[in-house]
C-alpha cells in the first residue's frame, strides 16, 4: 500500500469539506503480502473463554472470527508456557542440558487447545506459538519470571551448561504436541519483549541481538530435523518498533534473517510507522493495546482506547510501515472492563460487546483476507490514508481513513482491472460497519468518508 498526502495536514487537518479528490488504485504495483489480523488468549484467557456461558461464548466467537457479522480475524497467537507445573511442558530440570527431559502434556494448554480448535472451525489457519521465556532452569537467572539470558548464548555461561539445544528441543516438542492434536503451528517464536523486564515470564537479549544470533541457527536446524517444514521462525517481539529496527539491523548483518520467516514487533513503546527496509522479510505487529479502560467509544477526544485512534494506527502501520499482519493483545475477556487491552467483553453480564477498537480492526480484517497482496494507492487528499489490497479470489478492497475535521468525497479510479460491482461500509461515531453508498459509474467509484471515520470499499 502507498500513502499519498500532504505531510502538514496530520497536525492541522481540514476544517471544511474538500472538493472531490481522485485516488488511483493500481493493481499492477504489488507491495507486501498480507497474512491477516489477529489476537491472543494467553495467560488463562483461553480457559476463561472456554468456561464462559454458551450464549456469550458463541457471540464472542462470532464477533471475532465470522467474516459476515464479525471481524473475521485470521491469526491467533498462543503462549508457550515456561512457568513450571501446570504451565510448562517441561516443568522440572532434567539435571543437565544433555539429560533426557520429562515432558508433560495435558491436551489443554491453559485452554489454548480448545481456543485453537474453535478458531480453526471458523477457518483460521495461521497459528503463532510464541514463548515468553525458556524454562527458568535454562536461564542465567534460574527463574522463569526473573530477568535473565539463555544459558550458552553469546556472553552467557552457566554452571549447569549450554541449554541452547535443550531449549530448541523444548520448542519443537510443543509444536509436535499441537500437531498430534490436529492443530498445525505455522509460526514459532522464542522471545517476547526481550528489551523489557516485567515480573512475569521473560527472557532478555542484548541490543545487538547477540543471544538471538547464537540461538536462531540451532532452532532452525532442530525444526528442520523434526520435519516441521511448514513452520516459520520469528524474531523478536520487541516492545516497540524502535528496538525492532535495531535488532533487525544486527540480525541482517549476522546473516540470521536467512533462517527466519517473519520479523515480529509490538507497539507499546513505539508504533510501526515506517518500513524496515534492511530486510525483505514480512513484518508483523504481534501485540499492542491501550493503557486505559475498555470502551465502545469510536471517537470523542482521541484517547488511546478509542476506536478511531486505533483505526489511524492500523492505517499508518499497513500503509506506511507495510506490515503483513497486525495483532492486538487479547480477544475476549469476561467483565474486565477496567482494561482496554481486549476487543470483546460483556458489559451487562449477558451479551458479548465489541469495543470501539474492535471495529477499527474489522474495517480491515473482514474483507482483506489471508494471502491478499497490498497494491498501490496514489492521490489521497490531505488528512486521509488510503490502503488497498487484492485478494486471492480477485476481489479488491480499499480502506479509507479520514483524520480530517470534515467529510471528504473521493473518486476511486483503477489501473489493471475494471470493477463490475462495488459495496461499501462506514464506521464512525454512532455507526459500526454500516452499509454506505459506493456509486460505480464509468469504471470509477465515488464514496464519501466522514470526519474521524473509516470507509471500506469492496470491488469485484
């Protein structure tokens, strides 16, 4: 996708409606591949989902995964536990890195097996399994929840030995358990926010990524030896885009990206705003969320938990940073409205309720499907981001995000294809995914995009 705009308008946006602007969608200029959009149910949220009342559970699943009434999310991110008994498949040290481990599998994995099965029943095929940490006995700190490094990685020796191969075996065993349950893991990560030191599962790497650089080839060889040919490795799920850019430079210089399938980042300390051109690997934002409460508000003041705030984040990430996927933190929680870091809750104890942020994602994820290719969009008016993608079924989807203070009328023209039908939907304050007019005439489509609103146009 391409963003054409007047740079100055993001700070001081239009005060009155502009004349109709022509935007050209060029199917011949293909940009990044789009894997999809998603979320996680880690740290027991999958169990909470599984145990929810049947009516709320079904409503929430439909909101999250339905491509007709919901957001149509197509990626889930599961946590590989490392916190001992009841959390990890290797709760106890075998004594040394070369000793035979005693793996434990309960066919539940904190509800994530059930959750993965539900997602797959809706057609989800991309499952990202990510470890927050190695088991504590493999780390320099000796603890899953205390800052530490993987023993044996560059700069980190331990009296118990080099645990790199044992950690690779642990990760592969987790994937094999899911395969045996009929749930193929497609992406595998070994880090989560290694540039952060919280009081829960964690493992660090240095800013030069030396620990990751020394481990990635071992993990790659272990995955290949196990015959897991459809599993792509990821790195490094940093707290924000700035740390990720630094890691990527070092990974590229060391040749480590040749073993990877995806570069992963979070958006807490810095959003994805520019493309990381040091590598051609796909880039995914695999976690993000606001720091304030759950709300259904689309736009009021531009707060971090409002829908339009996230609509703009998504547009910038997909258009300017050329992301291949964007994942929110959690999907569903039950009566946890003090936190806005999940997309669906129940505000009355009876019905599932989507947040304003949920609808920001839906404007992209319902109709831009896995395997789509972003295509160029040029000529966007001031204050508007335009993203376009071509699906494998031949349909084309255009997402228009208007940050201006007035509605804007745009005329979409097309290169490389001629649409025969057009449909459009709008979300703004007071409307969620509401059908709106997309007039097709003479091979062009005219649509109005309201202030602080998003319009999705689907063309066939």
